[in-house]
């Protein structure tokens, strides 16, 4: 029996059809994400990198351009996403495959690094998913939105249409990782770029929102993520042996 609910299969099946109105937004988001990955990994170069839930490949394209890994791989539940990735013509891309959302079709510790960017908030069975990440990779970088503080009720209303099932705070997310057999090594609260905010809200409003968000994080980091939306980027390692899925 598939763990991936039919409703979500339908939601994401055509999610990454070409759409010029979304391409710029996704590319801006990818630019910021790659900077966050570089920050938590100290810009280390990797031999092999797997993007789990790779979407349309916008993050992979940026990784390819900066040369963060020698070999890039992707798994994605959406056939339209995998098609988009293959059409990018990335020089370091070795393989892009459709998967069932939970079973990653590679051997144990096949990858030096697995990344999972804005995926876990969509996952129904988080710990099953996380244990599979820990099985195939020696290190993992995960990024999720922080929406579980005082903004939780609003976040649930606004993100349900995008398939968000889970909403996180920093301590809650780190606890989730540890209870899935993954040990956080380094984490940072991050923000979208000012360019991304301007794209969403317009030049004036976007610039103000970005400045407020960044100032609040600098002045009161422990409070800011409870009253405003941010991102959490975590580098982690498996903390216990994982069984092969065969």
C-alpha cells in the first residue's frame, strides 16, 4: 500500500508544468536557499548530492552553476517536476527519477549529502521520510518554513492550499529530527531575500517587510521567529544505524 495519499498525488502531479509567472519566484527562492546551504556547510564541496523533492530543479540549477557538488541527483514525486529537471540540461546532473515519496531508490549511504528543501512541511509521515534520508546519505541539509509560533492559525489558513500539513518552531523541529534518528549539527534561522519579498509584495512593501524581518531577527532572535515567519536551515547527520530498504 502506498504511503502517499491519492489527494496529494493529484495535487502535485502537474504542479511543475512550465509557468513563466512562477519561474522567477522559484529562481529567487533558489538563490537564497543555496546561500543558506553554503552557510551551514561552510561552502564545502561534495562528490555526490541528492535533492529529495527537487521540484522543477531550480535549486539543482543553482547548485550546478556554483559547482557545489561534482554529481547531482534528484528524486521527485511529480512527473512534471522530473521532466522539467531533465530539460534543464544541467552539466552535473547524473539522474532524475520519480519516486513514491518515501522510498528513495538508492543504496545505503550512496550520497555524501542529501538536501530536502521546503518539502517536509508537505509530508504526511515525517519520521518515515526522515529515516529514509538518513539511510541514503552521510549528511543532510533540510530547510523548512517556521510558521508554528503566534502566526500558526494564520499560517494554517494561508498554506493549506499549497499542501502544507506540518508547521514548525525551532525546538519542535530539532526534536522531530532527533526522534527520527537524525542529529542536528548546525542550524540557522534564515530569511528570504529582499528581492524575493519585493517580487511577492511590490518594491515598497517588500523592502519594508524584508527590513523588518531582518531587523527583528538581529535584535531579538529568540522572539522574532515566534511572531514573524522565517526559514530554518539545518545541517544534520544520522545518529543511529539505519536499516536498508532493500
